[in-house]
């Protein structure tokens, strides 16, 4: 009894106990395994006994033969969406070929249940246009549209026979349910979405919705809203769920449709630790387009309309998507898309680990987390890893300087003085003149970028220190401190804190360089790197003095002029986007800021892509050059898209994210090499 | 002894209530909430949410309710239903998430712990009994290396070298081709291959320190008079060593069980991050960063509870092991 072995025995018992607990725990996930088994068995059987419709993927043959799935013609709508050259991407952007079925696309993500690449790849907007443009808007989930009454009345025709991924029909009831039972329900939608208000204006009148028959509905506005069709395309990455959601499924969670009201949701309320907040239960089951990576959009939960749908995975952190047998797109030969059967994305810890994964060949496709600065590494390791990089256009401008003209950190006694200085247009012009863009384009972007001619103009994007100094002297910053830095008229040193979140690999060196350039014109600039979340909080609290971030500016056809206001002055943006009664009069913006909003509303009124529209867009650029709401560093930046050497139908021109959007037409030349 | 355990257990209750309050408060401290984090994520990916949409999300997830209401709701779930609440980030219950990750975490932590003890205790004993011998110097050298090299750095460097030399990337638990397959013999072997590196790194992490502790304590004991007396009386050298001085020098090792228990539960955060292992460590880190409050709060609370229980366990073990502690407790009563 008094031996050390007794202690050893106790310790061993303790460990054994924990081990037993460990073995007992994983009962949940294991129970889901049979579904996976069934699938892999199906593949084996197909190989043993080939046969099936050549227009559908062989992985579906057994499910069709067994009667689990109806034959292909009964799964497709009467008029499927036909993909061929120049349809998803403009002619000339890709050498389009009809592809092979099969293979698995592997990729990586670093935020739980959020992979922007698979999201954009699966997202299906209601309407679409080639290459994510504004020209040639046509049906997508909806079949087509008619516009009348001076762009106030829109009639939409749906695809007869189009099915959700569980095989149920998509009808106008699915649209009515969204318009009336979701947007019309205060608990679910406290304020009516701006997109469905006249001219996309937060103060505009909401649409009126009318269901005409099972496959037709009509939307009316009280004033011309020529941009409404654009508002239903990929603009701001919206999708089918803006107006079409699986009503039959969602009615199970909507109190208005439940026999016993709230009580029918009691189990789920209990599970979520809620008492009567049925709207949270509804949301937890409501799979909208940007949730496609989540469990609530999984097979067995909400049906979707996307090319692939998430399924159970063997490992936590793994996102696995399998083809949707009811997907509504076919190629010109009649083959049902997508060509690739499966997508698998692995969760890693951060953006650097994503790049490590790329280098070790774990990604067949990757856009969001790549960087120009990593190209030498991609080139070195690509042949061994079986991938290459394709340079494409970035849909955002890679970097721009934001000077917050409403900066107001409570602890800073100089906040008001700072605002007085930076709200002078001369100050922003001087900053722009100080930046050596030639050097930045050469060192940070390897020449794959241009000067910001659209948003800054040739004059202000050419370095001229004398002119910059003169501009600063003219606005009362002519005093200097002991170290030679400029001072406020009151005598205190003018300091500018540039805080950045290093969201992309080029932002950190860009911020450091900007800090140095400002030093050249006597501005004491301090550069600091923050955690992206903290950066976001400081921005939301209006505590950032200045930063370097990317910009969705005018170069992107779909963009908003007023989007730049949140970079010019965060409080102005909050003021302008809040409801009238919530506006803080201290932050009423100057006229030039309000002009941007007026410009947008006018642009939304015009027909997207038309002459009037383009004139407003150009006016927006001129407004940008005149007011410099943000100081764009470069425009037309390229972006390396990582693709497997085995992958075809890869774009060689256009936006990288447009290729993302056309993922259903990617295929493997030899699918068996990428299983 | 029984009374002692009961008394200690009753004292746990107020401590646990306090812990739950503090962990909730800490999570509430930073400005913003999960919704703001989520909006930031979407923005960083180029999806702009309007202010009204943000407001809708805030209401939807109940962030417009006061903190105390959310706290009470959370505690009620834990106490009455053993439901740790909902993770906003992952869209499922905390129980489910922990259920997915605990098995792997426990396997890695416990195996690493055993590896570390198996290596460190014999080496510590050898070093102490053969002080200043060549092997002692070698062990001391490596012990200090193990003590000073940060594990995450070692993990990164080793992983890269293994990849460069063998084209095998020891990241994650499975190679990509097995990741979404059901468990099979090949998959199991693949997993074992991936487990070697984390086990060595996490195991060696504790080893260096444990060797030093073991060696130091045993050296102290070996010089004591009872050892000399026993030796003078002709007790067999091995029996003498293991029956008394080794036992005494194990005391500090046993008292660390209080820390080992939560350590086993949380996994090695940094190593897991670098090697991409889906353990509870990275889960906690993400939850805190994303202000996924019920998930973060639950993990912090479970860790604290385990620390408290671990301390209790180590006290009991010590009492069982060391008669001096047992008798002094009895005397005090």
C-alpha cells in the first residue's frame, strides 16, 4: 500500500478513464457515415457494369438506375440554361470546350464554414451577364423578363420544371413567400431591403409584388428604376435567395404557417437555448446564397439551386460539396453541368497556411488568398505540386489610401484639428503627389498595374514633391518642429497614424512605403499593423486616422460611387446610410459627399450598360478625381489564379473572380488524375 | 480523507459560479460582437452589407438584448440541459462541436503526455544518479534545447524539411486523398504517419522541463541522510532508489496534474495551428477572435472547471502518495 505503484495505478486509472471518455464521444458524426458509403459503392458498381446516360455524370448512373433519381430529362427544366462559348465568360476570355465529367476540385479555406471561392463558384444570381458585366443581362435562375411602363414594371418568367436540389419544383410561390412572408414580416426583416426600393435608395418606396401564375410574377416601382435588373445580377454578390427561396421547406419554421404556432418549434428553440425567438430558428434554417458553405445548406437540410451542394464530411473542418443532380445548366452538347463531380475544401488556420497548402499542391483552384508577391514561390513549386498560376484582372483596385475626414477617437484632443487639416482637398492632393507610384508598380506589382487614371488622373498621380509641399504650406501646415516635421497652426506636431490589417500580402509593404513618402513632404506618419478584426472595430468606431486597403472603385463596372464615402469619412457614411430619424446631425456631410449619393440614385434609375448609365459612371469618375474621397495608389492590378495543370476552360483574360463565377464549366482533361 | 474531499468539493461551487461570471464578462469586454465580426469578414471578401442588414442580423441573433439576460440564458441551458449554447460561427451547438474535436484532442494530448513521461522520468533518474557523467551532459544539453526552442517554430521547420526531403506534407491529420474517405486501413496508416510529428513535438515540449525537475529533485533526495542510512544498512541499491528517493521526487510531477488536465483538453494551441490539427485549441482561439461568445465562454469555463478538478485530484493523489501530507492533514483535523 505504501509503494509508488499505488500512485502509478491511480494515474493509469485516470488516463484510462479519459481514454474511455474519448472513445465514447464521437458517436454523433460516425452515425452519418452510411450516406458516404452508399456513394462510394455506387462508383464501384458503375465501374463494374458501365452504362447510363452519357449526358449526365457517371456518378449519378446508379442512383438513376435504382430509381432514387428520376432520369435526366425529368430533372432538367423544360428550357435549361445552355452554356457554350461566350455565355458565362465573354467570347475571347476563354477557349471554351465541351468538357469531361468527373474529378474532385480541392481547395483550402481559413475561416470556419466560409470559403469565398466555393461561395462565388456556387452562387447563382436571379439574372446574369457574361463575365460579371452590366451588358447583356439575361435570365439565369429566372428564365427571362419583360420591362415596361418606363422602367417601372418588371414581369419575370420562371423556368417551368426547374427543381430545387431535393427535386421539388421552383415556382412563383417561392418568390411570393420571400416578398410577402420574409420581407413583409417585421420579425424577419426589420427594414425593407434597399435593393427592392425604388432606385436602390434606402429612402425609396418598397416594391409591390404580384404573383401572376405559377411561373410568372410582377414587380412594380413608383418611379423609373432602370438598374433593377442589374440589382438582380451578381452585383454585391447577391444570389437566387434575394427573391426565390424554397417556400415549402421554410414554411416549417415560419410561425404563420405552423398549426400550433410557436409550439411546433419548441424542440429547436430548446436546442438553441431560446424561449420564443422563432425568427432565430427560421434564420438558422434559412439558407441564403452566401450561406452555401454552411451546414444549414447541406443535403438533408435546406434545398439549394447551386451546381454543387454541401454533404457530410468525414472530418471536422472539411467542406465537401457534391454535384446537384437537379442543376439547371447544360452545355451545348446537352451534358448537364457541372463537369467536376465534387469539391473539397480543407480548413487551415490563416492565409499564410493557405499559401503553404498551395505550395504543397493541396489546391486545384484558388483565387481569394493568393498574392502577386508569392509568384516566385508558385513558379518554383508548381511543377512538383501539379499547378500553375494564371494572371487575371483584379476586380478591386489593389491598394488605396484612406484618410478619414471624420476621425474622432474620444481620447484624442487633436481629433478636431486633424479633421480640419485633412478635409482640405489640398491635403489629399499633396498626399497623392507625394506617392511614388512608378516605384510601387515596379516593386510591389511587378509591373502588373497602372497609374490610377480613372480615379486620380494623370496629373495628380505623378510624383511632384515641390507642388505637394506648396499645397501643404498653403493650408496652414507651414510650421515645422525640431525634427523638421510639419506642425498644426497651434504649434503641435501633425501626426498621421496609418493602421492597416494586412488583409492582402501587398498592403503591408504599400502602407510602409506610403509612410515613407509622406515623410518626404514633412508629414510625420506612423505605420502600424493590426489584427484584421481589431482594424474593423476601430474603423467601425471611427477611430482610424488613415489606412491602406483595397478599394471597390469605379474600375469595376458594377460599383457604386457612394461606396467611397465610407473611406472618405466613416461617420458620413453612417449618416447617409441610416434611416432619417437615426441620423446624428453633428456628422451631416458636405455637399460633395451628398452629390455621390445623388449620382448613384440617378445611375440606378438608368438602364444598366446604356449610354445614360455610362455617362453617370464617367461623371462618378470625374467626381472622384475632383474630390479624392480616397487616394487610389494603382488601378488595373493583376491577380494570380492558381489552377491545376489538369484543368481546362480556364479563362486567360478578364476578372479572376469572373472565372470563379464560371466554375461549373471547369473540367479536368484527365479526371482520373484528380479524384 | 472522505470529509476532506467533500469539504473541498463544496468549496468548488462558489468558485465555479465566479468562474462562469468572469469568463462571460471577459468575452463581453471587447467592443463589437459576432455580427460585427461577420460583417467585417464579408466586407473583406467584397460583400457589402447595408446598415439595415447589419441591424437585422444584430436583432436576429439577439445581440440587442442586455448581457445579463444572455448570461442567464446560457447558464440555464448548461445547468438544466447540459446544453452549452449555440455557436454563431459554426451554426451548430457547442456540444456538437466539442464532440467532434475532443476525441482527437484527447488522443494527441494523452499520447504526448505518456511519451513525455516515458522519456523524461527514466532520463531524469539516470541523470541524477550519474551526475556529471558524459550522458548526463548530453541529456542536459538536449533538455535545455527542448526547454528553449518554441514548439511552433520547431513544428514549422520540421514540417517544411520533411516536405522538402520526402514530398510528404505532415500537415493536418490526413493526406488530401484520404480526407473525405470513410475510415479504412490505408486511412488509419496515413493518420499514424501524420501523428508522428505532432506527438514528437508536443511530447518533447514537456520532456525538457520534466527531465530538469526530476533530476533536481532526485539529487536533493539522494543526499539526504535516510538514503545514506539505508545504504549503510545494505539495502539493495535499485530497491533503495525506487522505493524512497524516486517516490519523493515524483511529488512535484503529481502536483502538476492540476494543469495537465485542462492542458489535455485544450490541446497544444500553437502546434495545432501550425500543423493544421483540428483540436479544441484552435477552436477556442477562433471563437475568441470572432467573439463567438457561447463557444468561447463554454471552452474557457470547461478549462477552468478542469483546472479546479485537476487541482483537487492532484491533492488527493499527493495525499495518497506521500504519507507526510496524509498524516499532517489528519493531524490538523
